[in-house]
C-alpha cells in the first residue's frame, strides 16, 4: 500500500468521525438548550428530513463516488445529480401540497412538513457534494470543511 492511499483512508476516516461527532454534539446542545416542545418540533422536522434524504439523492452518492474521477465530465455528473434532487424535491413538495388541499386539509403539524422537505433538500445536496469530493479523491478539502462545521457547532 502506498502512503498516499493510507493518507486518503486516514483523512476519510477522520472526516467521517467529524461528521458523525459534530451532528451528535449538535443534537446534545439542542437537547440541553431547547424546551421539550421545541426539541419535539426539531425532532419531527429532522425525522421528515432523514426519511426524504434516503429518497432524494436517488442513488447519486454511490454513482458520483464511482464515476467522478473516471469521467472527464465529473462536474456535469454533479450537476445532473443536483438536477435530479431538485426535480424529486419539487415533485415531493407538489405532492404534499396536493395532499393537503384535496385529501387531508386538517393534517396536524402540516406547517412543519415543508421545513422537513427543505432541510432534506439541503442535506441531500450536501451529501451529493461530499460524495463528489470523495469521488475525485480530495479528502483533505472535505476534512477542512467538516472541521469548520465542527468548530461552528462548538461555538454554539
């Protein structure tokens, strides 16, 4: 194994740990800071978001990791993946609005669902961009971004 390969594995593991740790730490901070009702709202919105993050990227992260470096049109692949996410987001949003208007206008907490959808859009685009960065092998850039995010979480 070359030292460059080991360096990339090390940087990838550190960035994965920072990503997990910073989100976990953010949840702990919010749990301590928010009231029970506000944390329940946060959890509801975040649950919707996590459900949609599994759907919106539509397999793009794995595809981008495999094809970004091989393809000379890597940035075009990234743009196509973001376009797919945007299309699925708008389909989800329109479907939700049609459901609210035609089927169940009395749905409880219906005003929170669009927040979850918007958060899922942001997190999906984030996942796509990080997958692209991994695909081109720029683990140090990913680590720098996650380090800044972790520092911002600590400043909360």
